[in-house]
C-alpha cells in the first residue's frame, strides 16, 4: 500500500499505540513512525524493541513535521499534550486521538488545534487487559470497529483519509457524533467495566470466602469479570470522570433492573427470572452472528500468541 | 484404568452429563453408561449420537442396577427424580448429583435415598453457555474443580471412590460442607451470572442505543457479559430460587460497593476510583497463576474445537 501519511507521530506508547505501530508496518501505511511517551522507561523499552522508527524526547518534537499526530494518552492527559504540541503542528496535518470518551476530549483538545490543522477524533474499540509498549500486536484492530467522530469543521477529505488509515490497520469504521458515541460506549463498555470492577472488589473484600477460594473456583463465572477488571486503572479512572453523565444514566437503569431481579429472587418469582434469562440469550446470538465473538466453549483456556 | 463403577446411570443428558459420558469413556471409568432424559427428543438425539451405551425410557429404569447414579437435572427437578428412583436403588450404590446449589438439593434428595445407599452430593465447576446432549466434550472438567459435599452419613470409602471418579474425569477435587459451598458459589458464580444477565437486559431495553449498536460495539467489554448471560435459563432460575439467601447477601454487598463507586464518579473522586481499580488487578493475577485462565489477550476471537 502507498503510505497514506508520510510521517505519523504517536504520543503515548501503550497497548493501542504499540498495536498501531505493528499494524501500520504490516500494511505499510506510513513512511516514518515517530513515538513519544512521558516515562523515560517506556521510551527506553520502545527503543529497545524497535517499536517506532524514532523515539523523541518530547511530544512537541515528535509532533512537529508529522502529517498525522495521534494522541494515545489517557483521556485526562489529552489537554496538556494538546497544549504542548499545538504551536508546532504543521499546516495541513491531521490530529486525532484514541480516547474512550469523545465529548470531553473534543472540548479539551479542540481549542489547542490551530487553524489549518485538521482535528478528527477517533476511538478504536479494541483492547486487552494488558498495557505498555510490549503489549501491542498487529491484529488488535482486525475486524473490530473504530468509531470516527468528526467535529463540525473537519475537512471531508482529511476524514476520508483517516477512515482509510483505520481500514488499513484492519478495523471496520463507522462515523458518529460525540454525544451518541459516549452513550453507546457507556452501555457497551464503561458500565460493564465498572460492574466488573465492583464484583471483583466485592469478592476481594469478603472475610467468609477466602481469596484462594475465589481464585480456585473462578471458572464458574467470576473469571470472565476479572479479565476486564484488570485493565489499566488510570485509563479507566479518566473514562469515568469524563463520561460521568452517560455512565450514571446507564448505572441508574442497571440498578433498577437489578433490584427487580433481586425482588423476584426474594419473592421466589421463577417466571420472572426465567423470562428475563431467556430474553438475554438472543443478544448473544447476534454478537456471534456479527463476528464479534465465537461460540467456542470455555474460551478462557486457549493460549494465543501475544506478539 | 479399571472401571471404578460397573454401571453408571446419568439422569438428565445436558452439557454436564454428555461431557461426563465423553470423559468417562476417555478414561475407561465405567463398564456401562446408561442415560435417561425426560424429553423424548433428547433421548433420540442421545441414541443417534451414541452418547451412552443404553438410553432408558424412565429414570427408574436407568437407575436400577446402577452402581453410581448421577442426577444431572436442574436443581428444581432433583426432588421428583429422587422420589422416582429411590425405591429401585441397589443396596451399596452411590447417588450423587451435579447441582449448582447443595443445601436445598440435600434437603430435597436426601429423604428419598434408602438405607444402604450412599448419598454424596457433588458439583463440577465447569460449563459453557451451551446446553443439550450435543454440547458435551471430554475436556470440560480438565483442571477444573469439582466440589464434593459429603453429608453426615456419607461412607468414607464411597466418598473416596467418587473423588477418584471425578479425578478420572480430569477434575481437581475439594470437599466442603453444603453451606460454605453455597456461599462460595454465590460469590464466584451465582451473583456474577445475575449481574451479567442484568447488564445484558439493560442493553436490550434501551431505546436510544440500538440492538445493532450494542452488538457491533460489544468487543469493548460488553461481550464478556453476554457469554455467561447466554447460559441455560431453567438451570439459572433454579439456582437463584435455591440459593436465595447467599445470593441476596452477596448482592447486598455488591450494591453497596457499586453505590460507593457511583458516588465517586458523581463527585469526581479520581483517587477513590484509581485505588479501587488498582486493587482488583491482583485477583486477576492470582487466577492466571492458579491456571484457571490464561493471560492471552482478547481470547474471544479464538475458535477452539467443541467435539
């Protein structure tokens, strides 16, 4: 493939950025990849494993002369990075990000993007519970959705190029406005993560059931919660602080439903429980048909390669 | 291996029983396997696929002359089966079950087990979201725990033999009393399932986010919930009706924790969120170290063989 961007700068070198490096190289999407991470340890690891073509010592250094700059830092760190790189951005360049929340990122980053630079937020819906520059792999985005969230001023041609870029990384793409994105993600990602964290926290807290029992007998269901509750704490703190309203709305709905089921258990209302459990099966079928999971049993056991 | 039991009867031919058939044959644990299921369709399928050596037309027929009878029906159906087979059980035989709740099963089945027959409840902590006689596979119990719950009168030799039997099926075994079992399972299995069902139900109910959006973007976390929320509705209805107290206790703790996190989100208390999310990571590490899951990323994608 002809490189879509001559020089791509990644600010932040965690799971998403390192996976982007591998996937960009797989498809030949950039002539040069430049990276920067705040921690010198992360920069050293990135140099050691040859993650990028060049690792810069500052975000501004990485961003200047880049044709595409992607902010791959936690949502709460976006504004200060944008402030630092804003002045050096090349006219005609595109600034994008991979944050899990879009409205507050737009509000935080937008004002620092100078006239003549295209600002096009995006969010790849892909991840694992691992983090850091070693955790990336080229296949992370394959057949997963990346949501492109153009702002009002986004240039259509620049948007098309970014869509082609994510397609080249292996992703399916959709465009959506920021508020709808934040609500959809509150349902499909943010609330499920909070609930998983809560359940794991409860298990960890109990005195009458020991940690070793929780661990030994986790295959009975609990295990599936621990994977998503092992995700990066800083990233998730920022998600909840920045998608407060939508998450609280969905949590309210969740609690309401949970109380109704709890009452059915207390009252011994088997029909209510059975009907509810039957209805939720169909969603699962839809997910498998859409290729977003397999129906393989007990998938937690299979070892797949991580690099 | 020399058969541990001459004739094994399985009452109910769903995921657990059909997996037991495959695993018994793999290890040569029984000279003859007899099966029975209430539905004639299930019996026909079992005959067609040669699941057992013989399929009986009644539970009593299957159980008489058996050296080990395992009740593999939903918890709510245990009592009527026990009532039917009680009179025909052979002196010296062992009656066991695979129910997810133990106290109510002991209360329901115990009185129907005649003098001279060993009653030893058990619970294999293994499963997939699939059900029925075709869903079984020999590896289901490998490296998973089966909890043996002897009652006061259980004969130690008969218990040892049942432990050896489950070991032969591939399982690790532990013994535990019924009340502790029910509490441990409320934490590691029953409450997580109820929460997963609730989350999937909420997503299905929303008007502002469509089903197709929930399905398309499920890889962001929601997907992990749908798998366990696709489990057999009858089995799970019976679990909640029969482990009411422990489940309600853990649900109470869960709601308390969830409200604390919800308040932290509302108040923007990032430290509280970050601390909580950091603490839950260690449990995940314990599970991986104990071999009850792998740390493979994004394991939902891998297709494993089911037969």
